[in-house]
């Protein structure tokens, strides 16, 4: 399943269903075929995602002098959440809703 997120505040983007469902769950929205995050709900949605990202594990780093290497890892919550979080922030600034549809 693929989710399309849209807002009059910025360009649309696509997200895999499992990732979208995780983020929508964080903000208390069901991952239905269509949905909306209204302008009134934007501040709480942004705060919920930011809090979850803040609690997410940080990648391990190894310092061997001048070079710093990260251990290989999966894409984390911060990377997955960034497109939606950016859209929510832009929508809040412009007073626009965010909608999604899935196929």
C-alpha cells in the first residue's frame, strides 16, 4: 500500500503504508484509506512526532581520531518522519490542512 500526503502548503509526497501507519498512529490517527489533519490538530501532531523522534535511539558512533564512522543501521524514525514533519510545519505556517489517500 502507498500513501500520498498532500497540502496546499507544499508539494505532495509518497510513503509506504507501514511507515505511514506508524506515523499516523503516533499522532492518534487511524491509517484509513483517506484522512485529514486539520489546522487545529497540527500543533499536537507536530509535538507528538517530535517527541517520538526525540525518544528514538541515536546511531552508534566510533571515533578513531580524525575520522568518525557510524555503524551501519536501518533508516530510523527521524528519517522516516522528516517528510511528514516538514509538511506539517509548513501547513501550520500557512494555515492549511494535510490530507492523505492510500491505494
